[in-house]
């Protein structure tokens, strides 16, 4: 069971959808018309023991909770504007650390914290709800069409590599650890893709393998992804080699990169990369087959699986 | 440390306040102008072991998480419209139960769930962020003035009595247990008070003693509350007697009643009660002294304390 199963099983219980709701639950954000503007809304919760352990400071957790929500807004093509932050913490100093990290992310990302809640708890948990402003039509998960290319921003696998370094107590590799602890949402790319008319977009939180599958399901299409084309940095490669990890699998299934996966015609991808001054790497193409195929060398990789929150 | 300390200690770290923000953090809700409408925004988190124990079903927890947030909107004079819901649960069935309770509260209160997040965790935690629509100027905590009367809706102490029954495994007293498990936000009273121009309003989550103190602090006034005037139902009285509890203290400090405390001239209180068809009981008056005094019989009760989330 994940949030999609929850949505399906509860859909009969929900109240009628108000006229203001343009995109309901099921995308990176819901989209709602409030007054004369259009807003993207989402929430994401980080829980100790699941999303982070002792290697993350309370400041890191607060920062990341804002950043991953901003990434959801980026994936709709919006600008994050306001957050509400609820924190459950074992003591007051931890709560203050979390909110200091929240404030740091808010300053960097231009987001304003409207309020929230603070409560005691045995384990640290931080939930952020975000409102982002949309200036162009939102880019949905359901707009991928045969003929679109699949491209990703930046690099893949760095966050998963950083997590391995943190979990394993590996010295060095600070850049990779930082990618895991304090991801940077791709706001400029998201906005440019929306303005230029990209077909579909999602932020890579669960890993390319499952996020690409989700886009295909919601668009009613298939895709072919070439794992050999995934953009991977030298330090990720070096760490994977040292730990004996399969680099392609790390990049395809590691998750939490918070890069954007954009589906669009080649021309729009080029214009988006240029406008945002961020590299976009073509990793595959949308097909009409309904199948999701991951190629590597001359072969096909079977059973690339996603992330199950209750696994 | 509570959320007010957090706010004070972090205020220097926050980004500049955008023009759209009309009321920042520190009231029941923040108030923000989005497009051509004014909205109240808040979030509140419920955590297993702190806010509820095994006597609450997942459905109860989901319901209450929406209801207490709707109560924050009521305390600004608004109409709750949209929620985002994040749930951390030990297993999928528990998560589904929470969201079924959320859906039930949404249907009853006319709120639409825009989305949220589901994650695994050892302990159940539910955070709801809410957006409410304001049709009149929001009623703040800072608008109490000498000459205003203090009035409360409905009854006090019922939720605390229900909690005692739940914790003690007392049979019967289902109405009181229901008041604790599934509070009903005072939406009509809140809207009427705002439309009619009440001076100050807060929802009674921490208990009258501390919530009245907070209104006085934020308004720069004092008050006199007569504990003998608190509206208490017969079943609350009966249970308190059976358990040997001080009824006045239960009603003044029990918390979680989610009734509204309204400060306004007598005429506005009368018109509000009539418009909303809900009883409002005058329990005291605002004074210019700066002191907060709780009277009982001929004497004064000292040291009526509030709720500390980390105590």
C-alpha cells in the first residue's frame, strides 16, 4: 500500500470536488485556483528511522523537509511561496534545530513560513505543507506522448551514494553526503519546462525506475530508458566502485535525487536546458507500446522495482 | 519551549515577510491574501502516545486531525476549505483507517482533501495543514479591550472528562468520550463573530486558563474569569464526582474542548449567539489591569497553568 492505493481505496469516500480544484490528488502537487491565481499544493513528511537516522542533524532534517516539498512544486513548474511546518521532537533543542533548518531553506528558496505546530514525540518527524504559485499551465505526470524524449536534470545516484556513505560511516565524499542531506530542488528548470510547454514532468524522489513507470501509467504510454545514458558523476562512480555497488542500479533505483524527469519533444528540452542553464540528459524515449523497458548494453533489465513506504 | 518560544528564537532567521501576508505566525492561523481572496492557514499534528493512545481508533485520529485544524479556522472567523494530510503509520491498514477518518471529517465539514503523504513509522502521527476562506476581517487574539466580556461557546471540561473515562477504562459516558475523540469545531459561531465584529477570539485547545492568558498577553490587557460561571454539563459533573476530580479545574485547565473563547461587547456576543444558534456563556471580563485573575467563590485561584508540549 502506498499513497496511490490509499487514494484508490478512499476515492468513494471523498466529498465532491470543488470547482477551484484543477488537478486533484495524484500528481506531484494538487492544483487549485484561489482567487485569480493558480496554486500548487503538496505535503511531505520525514520520519526518523525511515527517512533519516542519527547521521542527519535536526537542522538537516528541517532543511530537507522544505527542499523536498519545493521539489514537488518545481515538478509542476511552479514557484514555492509559503510553507506550514509541523514538527514532533523528543526535546525542545531538537525542535529548535529543525526550525532553524527550515528557516535556512526558506531563506535560500524564497519561501515564507506561515506557521505550524510543535509537539513532543519519541521520534523526530517533520511535515511540511507547501503552496507554490503557477505562472504557466502546470506540467502533469499524465502528459507524456509517443515521440517525446525522456530527459533528466543534473546527475543521478549521488543522493543514494551519499546515503551509503552516511550509513557506512565512510569518510570523505562530502559532496555526495550533502546531496542526500540537503537536496536542491530544480526550480528554474521546472518553471522553464512549464513555460516552454513540456509534456510531462515528475521529480525523482523514488528513483528513475519507478518514477518513469508512474509517468507512463498516468499517461497511458510506455517508454524505453537506456541505463547506460544516465548522468553519473565521478565521485558517485568512485564510491560505488569502492563499495562494490552496481552503479547503474544505484542511479536508476537509488531515489531521493530530486532531479526532474522531463518528457517533451527534443526542441523543448533543448530550450529548457538553455533557459535554466542546467544540463538535461536524454535517457530514453516515450513509446506507444504500453511497456516500460530498461535497456543496458545489448540487453534488457527486468524487475527494476520502486520504493514501497511500508516495505 | 513551545511554538511561541520557537517563533521568538527564530524570528531573526526568517526571510522577509511577503506583501501577501496579513497576519504572520502567532495566531490560531496565519492570514494571507492569495489572488483576490483572503485565506487562513494553519497546521496541527497529532502523535501517538502524546495526543492519543490505544483507545483511539485510526479513524478517530484522522477525524480529529481535520477537526482541530478546522477549529483553528473557526477561531479566525473563516470557512475551512482545503486540507493536505500527511500520515505516518506502522502498517497499511492503519494508514487506510486514518484516511477514512480524514475523509469522514472532510465530508461533514465541507472540506476537500487536496493531497498529502503516506509513510511508514513505528508510531502513528497525522499532520493536517488547512486553508480556510475568510469573508470578513479575521478575528485576532490581539483585539481584546477593556470593557469586552469573555464568553465561551457550548460547554467546558467535557473533553477532559471524556479523556479521563478513556484513560481509566470507565464504562459508559459515551458522549464525553466522543467529545474527546471527535471534537466539533464551532464554525458558525466563528463566522458570525467575525461578521459582527468581535474583538478577539481563540479556540480552546490548551484550556481556558492558558488560552485566556494568551489572549490577554497578545492584547496587552488583563481579565477576570469567574470559574463558577463555566458552563459544565451534567455528565461531566457526574463523572468528575465519581472520579473525585475538581470540576472547576477540569473545566478551566482540561483542554481540547475546541469551543471558542470570544471577547466582545455584550451586544455583539448576544447577536453572535443568536445568529449561530449556539449558546454563549459569559465567564468574565477584560480589564485594563494587565493581570489575569481567576476567581472562585469569594477567593482567587493562583497558578492556573497551561499546557507545555515538552513537559
